[in-house]
């Protein structure tokens, strides 16, 4: 049978026994904690147990067992006087008062190893203490404990020596050690007092110069002394310095060299604390400029060469006028955009992480001369030109070049700043000047164009192409890029600029003589202002109609402006739908005659001179008055109302008819040819007036024969019976009593008529039969013996004589 199978059988047997014990005993036992010589166990017992007996028997040793007994109220107890690092079988028995065993349980546990002893404890670092202790048999590890006030920290180590970490600098701690095995940990050893050391100074380094390093640091708490040690990289030579200050300067060092500085602080107990090492490179030494070379290209530049120095990472070359260049890997650099005509110096400075070196000794250099800033041509008189330029610094002589646009060239070598040459009109000259010095000539020079004044054009013609436009034509001339044509008159100049040899001068003043000049121009030279002008006059100005007045029925006088010279002829034209009328004058008005009524004309005026005709002036509309109606009839409808009718008239859209008298007037406004007018006074003479009005408001006043209204109907009509049994009709006359009156009585049995002479106010009628009802009508009779027809009738009831009834007045009859 293999080892694996035997192990499995043992495990099954133990599980079976444990289940049987638990079922029989119903009691548990476990180890709570152990030390080197004690073991604390806890249990749960059966009911009725009055005491418990615990026996600890060494399992693999001949040592005696250890006993302990507890009352039935305890569930936990300790067994003392055990042997360290020993495996014990622990048995507990529950007993009654008769000391009979009620139940029992077993367990095994090993005691902790022996308590180790601290040999020494010391601090090499500000955050740790190293502990040396005796190692004990059976220990699988150790626990180091550090205590300081409320601070408590434990660290597990495998052997001696061990180190406690995460401590505070310059602090007293109580250090103890415990051994550990599978059973637990031993009691702590006797404490050992130890103190951590101070922290290292936090060094800050700089290199102010290429042979010094400055070290400073913040003061370390409770430090009384500092030790600094400096060593050059790659060397074994050390320099140590002790100081109580917080700053040290190391001098006499090599430039561009790396040095490492180690710093340590000492406490009041004379112990050194942590150390800190920092490295610092010194600034490089000053390089030497070996060569300065001018370079030509699209722009002037310098190439600077120098001797490399130790420890330099970068170099910068700086000129005295502020230009610079840098280099990292090479011992030269290029300065571009160097100004010409300069006499300067330059220096080279080396750089590394520590900073710059001192500048090198300055190297002098001179640049090529600058080209003249300003070049121009002076022409004091036509054909005699001088090329002139500004004086340039650091120049020994100049060479000037002059080339005409037809290929002709001219040059001069001079130490002056001018060069004479012959120049013709209408040509362009290219001029340039190159200065020279010991460095050579200017690599470039400004080129200036100079164009001589263009010649005046020939064959100039001026003609009038419209009323206010002159067309000017001429032959082209050499050198002219633009022609400026002007038409000039007092306080008025009109310009026309064009590149073609023709120009139209428009928007000129009418009836004005202009001086026309063609001036050739070039962009660079300007214009030739010496050309001869030509005079030409524009067409006359358009006259404007001021007003139009009617002098009679068919004649209108037109008043116009006269903006032209006195010998100007003016024509006024009235154009209608069917006819045209004209008149001519040299003055400010003329008459248009035989214009029919009710017509509309467009009236315009234009002027004519020997130069030409003006444009027609703005037209104005002339509307002749509408025609008067051929007749007007007035018919009286009632005593206070008339009906007026008239014939239609040409050009009239509406009419205003008026009847006027000293007693008042009546008026109506209508678009018809008749009008019903009220408020007429009887027995009155009226004048008849009519206004014919066109659609635009023009009126014609029309007078007609007068109209006399009918005589007034009498009022206060009464009917009486007289003593002789006759009937008397009485009335009251209105207006002048110059008319006879007709009296009519209409009854059911008889009708009666009576004529009363002018001035009388009653009329008697002999009645044939009595007791009738009469309708009475009293009306005046005109001179033409025409009875007024619109007097109102009245009814009366007439009783017979002797009757108690009286004559009663009835209402007006509407019959």
C-alpha cells in the first residue's frame, strides 16, 4: 500500500473517531493562545458539570505532564509552567460533584519558542533601527516591536539582525523582540532603548563660475555639525569639509567638470545621520573664436568658428548689434540676415546645465557696403538728367549703370554721389548703383526706373457727339501710359483718364465754351502739362417752362427760362392727341393760339444755336378749360324747388350749377346734366351760373340768361258766407302784389271760378245751392296769364243759412 493511501485511511479514521466522540461526549476544546510557557484553552461542557480538569502532556518528551482544575462556571483557562517549543496533548474532563467523568475532549498544540534576548539596537538611518538579538531553537521567525508614546509598530524578520522601518527621525523608541513558531509567539524580550538619527541635509547646488560650486541647504533639526565631501567624477581624490553653517563654496575646480557632493548631519550625541549625494557640473570655460567668414547668398551672413571647451553642451555666438546663432554638435554656426555696411565685433559663449561661461574675447569684422537707400534722377531741364544717390558708409567708390528701354547703356565710376547723362522724352531708364569697399561690392543694389516726360500728342480733334459730351481723338505718343483729358471752364474742370487715344468728356455744362487739353502721363514720371489746349462749345441748355397762363378762350402764353446766350432761338411745342401747335421766340415767352377747349397738350421747349440743338426741356401738361354747355334750362317744380338741365360739354366731368339772388342762392355739384335745387324763393329774379370742371380740376365759368321764380302762393286762405248768401274767399298775399289771383271752388254739386285783380285779397262767389263741401285753390296768375300750378288746395264744409253748424276748415287736399 502506498504512502498516499495510508494517509487517506488515517484521515478517515480520525474523522470517524471525532464524530463518535462528539456524539458521545458532546464537548469541544480549542486552544485560544500560547506563549513559551503558557497555553490558554477554551471549551464548552455538558450540563451538570461541576468542575473541569485539564491535563497537558508532552507528546514526544519524557517531561512530566502539567495539571490545572477549574470550577464548572469557567469556559476558559490557562496552563502554566510548560516547556518552550514543545508539542503538548491537552485533555479536558468534565466531572460531577462525585468526581465522576461526564465527558472529555482532546487537542494538540505546540508552545512558543524561548524568549530571545536583544544584544544591541542602533540607528543608521533616520527612519529605521537595526536590532541584533539571540536566536532561539524552534523559532521559524521573529517579531521586532518599536514603541514611542502612542506609537506602536511591529516588523517580522527571519533572523538576526533585523530592522524596524517607517520610524520618525531623531526619536527615542523602546525596542523588543519575540520569537515565533507554528504555535504562536513568545513573550516580548526585555525592552531596549534606541534613538533614530537625524535626516540628511537637502543639498542644493549651483555653479556661479566655471571653477566654483556653491552648496546650500535648509538647517536640519537638532543637527550641530555638517560634513560635506566632494569628489570629481573619475577621480579618487576627495575633499571633506566640516561646518556649522548651511552654505559651503568649493572653489579651484575644473570648468565643465562633474562633481558629486555627499552631505551628512551630526546630532548632539555625536552620531551621524542619513547621507545625501548630489552631483553638479561646473560651468564651461570661455571658448576662443578662431575665424569669422562673410558669406554671400540671397542674404548676407556670417560663419563663426571657435575652439570647443570641456563640458559645453551648447554654444551661442552674439554680435555687438544683437544678431546671434547657436550650435550643439558643431564648433561653428551661421548668423543670417547680417546687416550690410557694419563694423562690429562678436563673442562666443558656451553653455551647459550649470549655466553660461564667460564670453570669449571679441572678434572684429566688417561687412559689405550697403546699396544706396535712395536713388533718383533729376532733370532740371528737358534732356539734361543727373543720377543722384545717398552717401553710403564704409565705401571707397561707386559704379553707376544707366540703361534706356531701347537698349542704350551708360555707366560711370566715381567717388561722388552723382552721374550725368542725356535723357530723351518718352523713354524709360533703369538705374542702379553698386558701392565697393575692402570686403567687396554690395551683393545687390536697388534698381530705380525713371521715365522722361511723354511728348504732347498731335492731330487732336474735338467734336460734339451729344448735347453735353465732347469726343476727343489724337495720335498716340511714345512713353505715355495714360492720357489725361480735361475740359476746363471757369471754376469747372472735367477729367477723363484713359490709356486709349480717344476720350469722351461727358456731363459738361451746356452752352459753355471749354478749353480741352490732352495731357500724356506716365506712372513713374508724371504728366506733361505743356500741351496746347483746344476750345469747343457745348450745345445750348434746355429751357424750362416756368408757367402757362390763359389770355383768352383759345390762347395761352408760355413763360420759359432763357439759360443761353441772347442769340438763342427757342421753340415751344404743344402736342395733343389730334393736333400740334408751336411758337418761336428769342425772349422768355410766346403764345400758343387756337387751342380748342377740353383738350390736353404736352408742352415742351428746346433751344437752338449754331452749335446744335439742346435736349427738350421737361414737358408740362397744358389742359384747356372744358367747354361750356350749349344751353341751360331752369324749370320750377314746386314753389321752393326747381329742376335745372343742360347739354353735355366736351372735357367736363362734373358741374356746379348756381342760382343766385339778393335773397339767397342755391347750388348743386353733380356729374349728371341735370340737378334738382331747393330753397328757391318765390317771386324772385335769379342769375344762372354754371362751372364746367374737368377730371383734373380745371374749370370753365359759364353765364346764362337769368331765371325768375313763380309768384308766391297766398297764405291764410279763409272761406266766409256773406249776408247775401254768397261765399267770400279771403287770402293773404306774399311778395309784391302785382299779379292777379285765380280762385277755384270745386264742390260735389257745382264748380265756381273767380279772378281777383292785382292788389285784391278776396273774391266773392254766388252760391247756387247750400250745404256742400268745397275744395278751394287760390293761385297767382303770371304776366303770361299762366296760373301757378303748385299752390295747395284746401277743403271747407259750408252749411246752409239758418243752420246751427258753422263753416269748418278741412285739411289740405293732396289731390
